[in-house]
């Protein structure tokens, strides 16, 4: 696999039928088939790329034949036999969610629908700074295709976000020097003193109650 294909994302899914999965990713999702082994017609492994993001597909192994592939390595044989048996006994995609970035998720959703893909609803803008749509591949692996979006307000305190970058969730008052969200107590105090007391001219006790009610409506503090 070329180095540039690993620069953004690289995952590998074990598949019941690699050729079927190759067709799904290439023909319906628009991935480019970069490599396949031992051949493109009968692949047991394949690497497909979309916008520099790599999804590799590997065929499920027969637990009884793992030893042949491991060539006498007892530790590897035990490890891969357990993996092969677990794949055979369980639903392979349960709990696996992979995010794949596209230039325009709405346009992408329309394209793949025309190719017969069933999507989980319509693209939706999330408070964490992306617009996304989900689907499942033939083995049940869940894929979320997304595009970063520019948020208009801080998801922590509600202040307008001016000159925000796509995907940015919080304002400078709610983040530290590393860009990480400050603790609730810090944001709470800033909201009390900096907004409700300084701008709304509320007394301390009234400002604290107003700040609690206000922050409880913000996505960053939902359920607190």
C-alpha cells in the first residue's frame, strides 16, 4: 500500500466474500481499487481508497486451516485461530463504526442512493462540527460519511463563533491554550461573571442560577 494512502485513515475489515465487498465499495460507494491479492478477479485481500482514506478487505479464514498460514508459529496460530473462530461465531460488524470524510456529504449521499445504496435517513448536521450520513456494508460494518461544517455558535456557551474553522465546536473563552474544552466549573464561572453579571447586571446568586439554566441547554453540557 502506498504511503499516501495511509496518511488519513487505514482500516481493515474481515469479510465473508471479498469479491462482493470489493464490488460494493468500488461500484456503489465510489472507492478506487488500488491493490488486490492474489488477483482482481478472485481477491482474498484488497485495498480501496476514497480521498486518501483506505479500507482494506480480507477474507475470513477457516479456523481449521490457520496452521498452514502460520507455518509452525504456535503463538501466531493460537491467536489467529481464536480470531477466525470468533468471526465465524459472531456478527462481524457489531460495534464497529468508521468515519470517512467526503467533500460534500449531501452530494455524496445523492450519488450513492442512485447506485442503490440504502442510507440511514438523511444527512444531518451534528453539534460536534460535522454533517454526516450512515450506512452498513455487506458484512455489517457501519460507515459514517461526513463533511466538516462551520458552526455559527459555541456548543459550550452559545456565543457566536466568528471566523470559525470547519469542525470547530467551541469559542476561545471555553477552550484552553491547547484548544481543549475547559472544565465545566471554569466555563460556568466565566458565564456567571463575564456575561450575566457584567453584561446583564445580575447579582451573583441570580447570575449563577441563570448560568446553570443556560449551560444546561448547551450540547457540551447536556445531561449535567
